C-alpha cells in the first residue's frame, strides 16, 4: 500500500477518530488533560507503526504530564484500537506533542499587535497633517 493512497488516507482518518474517542472517554489517568485532542495521525503503509500528533490546551507542565500519561497507557490504547478497528496489524503508536495550534495563536496575537501599531501610527500621522495646515 502506498503512503498517500486512498486506503491509507481512510485508515489514518479512522485511527484518528478512534484514538480521540479512547483518549476522551475511556482513559481514567489523571495526568491526561481534559482538553486533549488528536490533531493528526499517520499510519505507516505496512500498518506496523503509527504517529499520533496530540494537542493539549494548557501550560507546558500539562502537556508533559499528558504525554507521559498517554505513553504509559499506550498498551491499553493499542488494545482498544485493535478491538475497535479490524486491521491486519494493530500499529505501535508513537505520541508526538503538536505545537501548531499554540504557534498559530501566538502568530495571530503578533499580527493583531502589528495592526494596532499601524493604526496608531496612521492616526498620529493624520493628526500631525491637520496641525500643520
């Protein structure tokens, strides 16, 4: 199976959906933050390995705790995944912390600050022109 085939894309989507359900509803580990989401999943074409990008709303300690909790519950998660999805092989899951949402929020704040500064400098320039005339 090729990496970007239709079948692989469907498997990625299904694994992502099931992982999100397992993390939200079935894991009782207090280290895992309640606002944890599965951003993306990439299952290898041979179905042996899987990379799951996880996003956590919270500080860095909450992110580290959630990652540790998910790594300790990896066997349970894999077992539940095998029961839910009928695949030839159940992939070994590697959890990766995804910083793209936090990065996007930070960039949005920076853009808003620049726009605010631009408006302020334009208002000052127009006030100076009125004073000169």
